[in-house]
């Protein structure tokens, strides 16, 4: 289903949703776009290329309170873990880029499977309606079209918006999207020439995505040969293990769980972690199977571009958003690493 909504009516439409949904959207803070709770639609800034951080924190918070407990023996619930209440009421994320929405589908394989379901991830996913905003001006570092996506990829979205200048074309993709966009008064008829204009914008955007990577051989390459390839010496040399790549990445899911106690009250929290950090794989015995920097750098790329490919058979664990390329302080480029892996001769 396709609907048309004039830009002049879009803010009023979003504000009308607040009675039924918690709204999140891109908000400009200085030079950075960050997805935040929206009190009024005027806060939303849709004139951005991409946010600095992926919106994955809406489903996997950087620091998440899971349980609370008491060490006070006088309490009836002493030494018992009690789940921290969370707001799982309906919410809508406005303006998410297609690459970030696609990332959630890739990360689902870790948090929502037939055997294991992370309750916090699952409930957040079920409560959320994703309204995507297609990219009309992709960044020079974007390579989404090489990894199964695109500037107007619909994967994982409930609604996809195309900005035509004077109005949005809203393509409603799921029942969640239908429920969100049921306010008929906000929409206009979608004339054929308006739809054609939107399709032309989408085609131009795909043509602007000029950065390319080749992943065609990764699935067929021998894992051990890749693991022992000589180029890892070159790749890891400049890395400072800062973890920026993993913290910005929409498909990184590693976390650590720890207890923090103050007096007789305590909480169990889940914090983002990174395979780039020396302590990430440190065993209680003191042994660290990835004690050297080259081991950690190799693990990051092997996981995204080989282990994930072999295990899940749904492509690489990368959506081509280009964040790690833009913000790596020593200019390590995943596109170049992918090329070296894909061209491995061993």
C-alpha cells in the first residue's frame, strides 16, 4: 500500500501518534545526529545522511539494567534476582535508515531463535514499529548495495518513506505499518506521476552508491586458509584496539554481564563489550586465547565476513553503512579487508 503525505502535514501527523506510541527519531546535537525520544515532532531532523551511532541501542542498550537484588537478610526477597521493569508499550522509530533496519534482521539470529529468545530484545522488537527514510544522498563510504541492501531496501521495515521534496511517499509494508498509518485524514491520493517521481529518486540514489565490495568468494573459501593468511599482519599493524568500529557497528552484539553492589542493594547489568578489548576473552585461569592484537583484529573481520557467512547462510554480517570506515582513527577500511579476504589464493 502506498500513501502520500505532504511535508507540511507530517509533523502534525507524528504528534497525533503520541497518544498511542512513544516516538523516537533523529535529533541534531551540534554536528551529530542521534536517535532520541521525541516530545514534539519539531525536534526531528530528517536532513541527515546517517546518525553517528546506530539505533541498535533502542533494542540493545549500551548499559541495560536486567535484575535488581537485595543483600539485606531482613527482607523477604533477600538474595533473589528480580527483573527490572521496562516500558514495553508501543513505540515508533521515525526516520531510521534502511541499512540500520536491515541490521536488526541480521542481529536477530543471536537474540531470537527457535531455541533461545532474549526476552528484552524480543519484547522491544515486538513493541517497535520502524518507519524508514530512504537515502537520497548516500555517503561516499556507503556500500550497502554490495551486501544485499540498498538506499531504499525494505528489509526489516514496517514503512518506507521516500522524500520527493514537497511530500513523502509512504510505502506500508507490514500490519504494524498499517496500524501506524491508519489516520486517513493526514494522507492524499497517490497519483501515478507522484509514484513515478519517487521511483526515479530511488533509482538515482542507487546509482549514487558508487562504493563497491566483492563478497562472492567468501562462502567458498577455506576457513583455515583465511585464518592463516599473511595479510593479517598488514591489517592489524595500525589498529589501536579502541573499539570504535564495534561500538558504531549496527551488527555488533557482544556484551558483558556484571553485578554492581552499593551497600546492601545491587543490580545486574548488561554492557556493550568489544572483541577489540584485551580483556574480552580473558579466562578465569589467566589464559587469553586472543592475547595479541592480531588475534583480536582477525576475529572481528573473520566473524563478520566468514564465520557468520558459513553459519547462517544469509550473507555477511555487515550492512555497508560505512560508519567504521568514517570513524576509524587509523583508517582501517573494512572494504579493503573484504577485498583481501575475497581474493585470498590459499
